[in-house]
C-alpha cells in the first residue's frame, strides 16, 4: 500500500470510529477508560495535538466538539451520568496515575 492510500484508509477508519462514538452516547467515558484505556476526551486531545503539530490552531474544546459531534457541555448535560463507585474503583485499579474529569 502506498503512503497516500495508507493515509486515506487510516483517515476513513478514524472518521468511522468518531462516528461510532457519536452514535453510542450510552457508552460512558469511564467505561471506555476502564476497558480500553482511552475515551472521547483522549481522542479530542490526540486530534488537537495532531492539528497543532500540522500547524493548524485548534484548542481542546474545539477538538472536543469535533469528536463529540456537539459542544461538550451539551453532551455532558444530555448523556453523561455520574460514575458509580464500582466504575471509579475499577478506574483507580487500572489507571491510578490519571484522574477522571
């Protein structure tokens, strides 16, 4: 596979992943962190970092809106639930060096 095709395939896969997480509002970020070690916020940071590394000014909140498909505050109000004590304990066991948002 040539470099341009690889980039196009990777970009298409990324877009599909973002679309999937936008549709799966039932999946909480804490669950993603506990199972996979990343969440929508991580993806937002990666996106902003890649944009900035390419010379495109994009802040974290702008990247969040791209990843969430709506402003983060709106997503949080509509879909985010308070993490249970079990979810937080699982998070602490798996990722003790990080704190939840």
